[in-house]
């Protein structure tokens, strides 16, 4: 996983790094196994759910950056 490799490298350099993975938010909020329609760009309902999850992840990342005096790098890990 590329994000994890980048995190390890940055940590090795001395940067405090955190990964925010949208897929983890999806698995936590709506379950790990979704039908193919969940990922269909034509399905407006599921597009809205995916966008909401992506925004929640981004908001958490921004809050983390703003709340930690030692936060150096946040990695927003999302597919497409």
C-alpha cells in the first residue's frame, strides 16, 4: 500500500504522519461488502453517500492537522 510506505518513510525522516483512508470510512459506516451499484457513477444516491464519506474523511484530516501542534503531514488516501 503506497500510503503506508510514504508514511513509514516520512516517519523515518522525523515527520509525524497520519493516513486518512476513505475506504476505511466506507467500511466502518456502510459495511465492507457493497454491491457493484454502490460504485456506479450513474447511481446518484450512492454517489451522494460516497461523497459524504469522502468529505467526512477530509474534515477529520483537516481537524487533525489543526488540533495537533506536532502534526506535519496528513495523507488523504482515496481511490478515484
